């Protein structure tokens, strides 16, 4: 077997790189050292944007003809927290009781390590694939995701790259390897709601205008009724209030304003624009008709500000891609995977504009936690799944 056909060895090398967002930490250099001997051509573009750190990315390609299969992922990891809380140092890749410990073990250096091992084994057994394989790897998935996959895709497309399918190696399985393939994701959008009042003494409320009752009224209207009942492929749209604040430490002062931030995960009943319209209309109606103000003030005075860039909802319908991966999972694990659209967003939201995309990786139970770890047996199983998928996908083209 070649030097890079062992997923555990590949992963240990990657874990040893402290690539906490936005640091490259040596992880992309380590990938380049693995991929070049396999024949991949490597490019490492750096992208910049005002107010964000520069991010180094990697694009590696084997072959020049179609069909073209892309594996996408990220080498950046979240902070380790208090290192003394870890059973083993977070960048040591220590092995104990059949588990490898380290930040990024499952999210998602493990998936990258397995895919490289799968490609190496396929080349040993069958030679180069009947087409092209590329790895599109960013260092900006756990950060603001501005200088990462989105720009890397555009950069590659401008150079003539096209893809027929993509698999993202995020940890998709909740309990055991083979549970779940992600075939889509809900959209995500966030907003800040600010209710304006007039500061005053708590003992003289008629001289002030307390914004808190107005905020309570508006949030109650957003939370009291379901936004929808869900669709065939997606869960119901869900709104969560993530912050409420008046910026007031005094107990006897009515605040001048109250603010709240909320996030909505939406299904394919909505686009970002239609959902914005729905929320705005609901707030406007509530502000006119329902409020708790007992002193005869006007309608609730508020502002609604949409934050950041919405993540669109999407669903992959490429049956060949889905069926080939499902069959590989079933053959290796003897489990029929569930096709799911649950969970948060991922960089698949960018990839879906270029080719059909699915997500499948390791078990995610310890991602972002102290003592993040992966079973060595799962690394071998995932490598076998990826290998069988690669072989069968190219055969079916």
C-alpha cells in the first residue's frame, strides 16, 4: 500500500497542524505533500475582503477529462477551549482504546484523510479514474465563510473548471457510520429587531415609553404560531430568538430601546426574499393592532435589520449521485442510510450552484467538543465507502 492509503496516518498528520480559523497552521501544506505524489496538480489561492482575515485555500486536480468528481471540505477547526480539559493534547492525534483524539478529528479533517486514502487505494488497484477528481479545500468554513469555498468555486470556474458531482465530507452521521446522507439543507437568515422607547424613571412610567412591552408583543407574535407545517423533504421552518438586550444595568430606569436577534431556518416553502416579506408584514400588523402599552402611546416603533448574507435552501435531486453513494454505504456498512435535510448550513450551499452535491462523512457526536475523537474503525470504513463510491460513480458515467 502507498504511503497515503492509511487514513489514520493521514489524519494524524492533519490533526498535528493547529489550523484554528483563520490560521492555515500547516494543514494545506500537509495536504499538498500528500496529493502531489499521487499526481494531483495543486494551487493555493489566497482570498481577501475588507474587515476579514486573508484566507489560504487549496484546489487539487487529478486528470484533465470528464466526468469530473469534486470532493469538498475544510481544514480549519474551531478553538480548543481550555486545553487542560482535554484527556489528550488537542493537536497530538493521540490514540487510546481504538480512538484518535484531536481537534478536527471528525469536523472534518477525518473526512479529508479518508478521501485521500480512498483515492490512493483506487489508483493502486485500478489506476487513475476514468475522468477527473478534484479536492476543493478551504480554511474558512468555521469562520465567516467569506474568503473560502464561495470564492474558491468562482476562482476555479473562471479558469474553466466544471464539475459533474460533488461530495462534501462533513460529519453527517448522528450515531453510527452509515446512518445519514445529507441531500439538502434548510436555508438560514438572521435579523435584529429594535424597539424604540423613551428613557425615564420606573416610578413615573407615564413620562417615559418602555420599549420592553413592545418587544415582548412583537416576539410573541413571531413565536406563537408555526411559520409553516414543513414539506415532503424538509422540517417545519423554525425561528429562534438568540439574544434580547436593553443595555440597562439599573433597576429603576426604563430603557430607551430594546433589541433582539433571531435566526430562522427555513424550508423550501420559502425563499429568503419571500420569508423577509412575510416577517415584515407580520411585525407591521402586530405593531398596529396589538401592544401592551397602557399609557396611550402610538403604535410600537421598531426597526427590522436583516443581518449578513442569507443561506439558501436547496435539495439535490441527482438520482445517480444519491443512489451510487447510498449503494456504497449499504454494501460496506449493511445499513440503508436515511436521506436527510436536517441540521445547519454547510459549504454545500455554495457548491449546489455549480453541480449536484451530497454530504457524507464521519459520526459527528464529538465535533466542536473537548476530546473530539474518531474511532479508527470508522476511518477504515469511511475510506472503503469513499473508494467504492469513486469506482462506481465513474463506472456509471
